[in-house]
């Protein structure tokens, strides 16, 4: 062996004709290019001749060779591990390489927003005075307008104070109903005065648009009034100026002034702080819920406080927007509906001025 031969010449492999497998001179001019391969033939005949090319020598770049070797090593290692995990048994199932991804960090949740503060509705001085008056009336000698032994109360919100009614109504009546509707099972039932007082107003004539036959009684020297609407009849001796004792019969329950419902009593209470002030309605439901009942026996009667209190049914109502003249002395007569069939009648006009006790009576 020639030791003086350059190392590159010693390491270079001998060329072989791709067609006949014969030796090929490196200086051969019989060269053909096929795709990315360079084919060197031993003769022109082999270059042009037919037959299948036995081999094509193409030296890939060294970098590509290293990458290919690294891929074979990694792939072989992964397959060996999988083959070992399967107990050495071959399998036709595809090999899946699971790559564990890092879990994203969990961000702390922001603290919940504190609930908005609920601002209680502002209570006016007039409302405080009315509330104090109601508390006082609860402890005074008053009675329910309908006799016992069963306490009569509005059976639903439609018959309660502030229920929805059409037309212009006083602002204190919320959605329009300025009283409570009670009774109705017995036409002609006796209606009793709720407290000592003086008859202020009596209407016996036709009054279909303004509450029918009604009686208004003044209490506490005209500072407080009780109203009794839709009566069937009023005793003849009930006249303006006549003194009344609590429990006396001032009329009979009926359906005068009621258009679309059965007989019932519409009971209202109003307060007038001064002679020149406006008369305002109060919700009588908390009062009739605890007032004693008149019990009739052997033509006479007595008060009873043993009956349980009634259950109020009033619900919050949307107040109507209306204009009110503070110096007016007039009170709007409320429209009434019985518990059995709520009235859908139109709003009743205002009665004559409340400071004229003889207006509307006969």
C-alpha cells in the first residue's frame, strides 16, 4: 500500500457503473443527471443502453447524515421503550408519544364586590304623624264595623288599601283604592259605628258614580272621620249633627254604587289635622285587624276581644303621579271592589266639599 497517497484519495470509494456494475474511471465523460442524482457510466453504451439501473450513488451532505442518524437513534429508543412496556409482544397499534405540557398557573379570583347599600325610603314628617295616630287608634276604644264572631278582612290585595284603581286619586292611596272592602256574604247585614262621634254627612239619594248610599261620621271634634259606602239603607234618625255611640247600627250592607261586583262594605278613614288643611286617607286594615268585635245576643250586644287578629293582605303598589292642591278641603270618594269580584268601574268624581256637612244629604 502506498503510504504517501493523500488521505482523501485513500478514503474515497471506487466508482461502479450503475448499469453493468463495472469499474468506472473518475474521469469518465459518460455522465447523466437524473433528478438530484449524478450517474457516471463506464461507457457510452451503458449510458444509452436499456435495462434497469442497478444503483445510483449520491452522497448526502454530512449534516443531513447526522440528523438522519440522530432521528434513527431517538426513534429506536422510543420504540424499544414501548416494546419493553408491552412485554416484548409486537402490536399493530400505533405508537403514541405523550408529551406532558406544563400546567398554567391558577390566578386568584378577585374578591366579590360588596352588595350595594339599600337606601331605605325617606319617611316624611306627615307619614310619621299618621303612623303615630294609627298606633294610638289601636289602643283606643274602637270596634270593627261588622259584627262577629268571625272577623272580616279583605281577602286579597284587590280589596285592600292602595289597590289599583283608574282615574286621579289622592297620593296617599298609592295605586288608587282609598279604603278596604269587607263582608259581602250577607246582603242587608248591620253596619256598626266604629267609635263615638257625630254624623257629618249622609247620602241617601241616587249616587251610582260616587259610592252609592253612605254615611260619614266625625270623631275627635272633626280631626278624624270614618266612612261607610255602598249601604242598602240608612236609618231615618241618622242625620248630620246627631251624636253616635260606638256599636250603634248606622246602616245596612248593600251594593249601591257598585257596578260589577256583589254587595260589600267599603270602609275608609281620613284625618284632617287642621280646618284649612287637606283631608287625607289612612289605611284602616291594621286597625280592623285588631279592633274588638261587636257580638249581638238577645237583641243586645257586647264587645269581644277574644277573637284572633286578622291577617293583612296589602301588597306594595306603584304610586300614581298626580297633582294635589295642599289647600284643598276636598276628599276623593274611593272606588270600591268586593273580594268576590273586583270592581272595574270608572273613577268616581269627588263629592262636595267635606267642610259642608249638609252637602249631598236629604
